[in-house]
């Protein structure tokens, strides 16, 4: 792939397409009433997943793009969890207690910032409010630097079977540049503790494109991380958006790699992981061959949601906590981001929905196509549009972005099948954007495509 194409598509600011339409399309015209109406019918739609957002950390990592608040005290966290418990009651009342739950995911922030007894109480609240399936999975995002033995014990007692650990980089020079000092030994201690408690699936998050990062430091990080043999790796490109995340202004932009260097780092990480037995999954995940994600990818059954690539086959998601986004049969609903406003709404007995989006039939079709492209690097437009009421031809005809991708040798179209060339797979977000009817219409800055 030429450097010109890498610069053209790798430097483009594009959505990650963990949803469609993406969040910039959400509108305040969709609020608590629409959410309550959608919840009333959700039990009929089959099992759901539940996401809980815990927006607190002990320190700020300068690369972070999440909604989080720094606190050294436990009281703000405890107060927030009380509000979230009230939200669970409001949602349960609107939906009914018979909503079957198949998956639970705690994200942040740092979910394990809560005390062990608080985590247990929150899980008990969830189990009383919803109808958990017998084999429901529970996943938690973890900062290894602050994970202690009592919390590991609480995770085990409450059925946690999946854990995602932030690693990012083991290079001390890079760690200093992003304000996240984390030793290999801290990470190893967390992994050993989680393994001994029965956590069967562990994921490491790595990031390329960080300040002062080099290809060699990426390779050394992978070699160290692979010694701990997590089942999965998620490898993300750093999204530098200081206009939206002011703490990113603390990063020296002159030390950030350009598009070509970012691509070299991403490919070096991929090559090294494959050398030690991991299979490349989708755009940015890697898994051991016998891991469920790898199996789903081989079968064409992998899905994509707000947590990235997943085996979660639930079409609907209930989002809990400030800024959390849910997906219901009618569309997307997002809670208020400011903690005070979120708490105020719940205290008044109102669902804390700030904005959302009601899906059209065309949206649903485009969402299916984009998901298959992101997961499989190909899509059968005819098959996906069957029964939708739409002829797939309208998606291709006069599609200038798609035509340009074909001309540049990024994709090929054969009949109604579109496929991304092997060497251009890192540009798949640009291909997905060609089927995004709203792309570029909301003035939102996204992360770089590579």
C-alpha cells in the first residue's frame, strides 16, 4: 500500500463505528418519554446486555478519551453508586422485572475504584431488578495499579468471568509522557490474582501512536505482555482530540508519530502478536485460536458494539450511569454526561436521558452493512438488504466515496458483494464511512483511521 494512500486514509478523522448512526447524530428531541416507551417493550425483544459506567479514576492518564472524574476520596464514588442504584430501580420499573439479562459489562473510568462491598451490593441490586440468565457473563474493566486482593475476591464471588486490563505500553519513556506509570510486575500480580479467582478470559488494551512511542517500544511491550498470555488483546490508535479532552493538551504534540509511523507501529504490534500465536480479529483485536472471539470471527458470527469486537449477540443494551448509551429496538438513548445533572434527574424520579436517536428502516440496513464490514471486511449487500424493503443498488449508485475507494484499490465490488483488499484492511473505517448517510454532517472530530 502506497504512502500516499496511507496518508490519505490513515490521516482521515473517522468514527470507530461501534454504533450506527454514531453519537453526533443523537438529538435532545429524544428524551425520557421515548426511553420509557422503548423500555416497556424491551422484554419482548429477547435477552439484553447491561452496561454500567463508573466515571471515576484516582489519576488522569493524559491520553484518555473517556468521560471520567479524578477523585482521591471514596465519598463521591459511594454517592454516585447510590444514584446508580436508584436509576436501576427506575429502569426496572419502566421495563418490568422480567427482562432477561445475558451479559453485564462494567466500564469507566475505573470500575474497580469502588469498594468490594459496594460492588457486591450493586450486583445484588442488578440481580433483584432483572432476570439474570443462569450463565450470564460479567465483565469488568480494571486498572492493575489499584487492584487489591479484597476486590479480586468480590469479583469472583459475584460471577465475574471476564476482565479487561489497561496496559497501553510498558515503555517507561512513553508512560512518563502519558502520565501512566505501570510496571510489568503490577500487571502480572493482577493477572495471577484474577486467574486464581476463576476469571477465565483476560484482555489487555494496548495503544499505538502515543507520544515518544517507537516501533521497537511497541514490539517490546508486546513481548512482555504476551508472557502473561491473556486470551485477547485490543490494540487501539491514540486519538488526539485536545479540543474535546483538555487534559490531552499536556501531551507534547511534537512527539506524536505521523500517519506512516502510526501504521508501522500498528503493523509491528500485529506481526509480533501473530508470531506468538494470536489470531488477528477484525480491525484491532487479537485472540488465541481457541478463544470464543476467534471462533466467532471464523464463523462470521462476531459482533461489534460500544465495547468493540465481541461475542455478545444481544441486539439490545441497557446503559446505566452518567454518559452511558443504550440501544433498544427503537434506537439509541444516552444519559446526561454531567454527574450533577444525571443525579438531579434521577432524584426527581425521571429517567436521565439527555439525547438519543430513533432508527429508521434504512438506518437498520446501513447498520448491518457497516457491522459486517467492520467485522468481516466484506458484506453481501443483496443478502443484508433482503426483506428490508430496499434494493441494495441505492447504496452503491452515485456513491462517490465508495467509487473513490474502488479507484484507489481499497475495495472491490463483485455483483452485490463488497470486499476490502487484504493490505488495505486498516482503512476499513473509511469503507464503512462510505455507507454512513450522516458522515460529515455534524461537524464532529473523530479519531484518525490508522
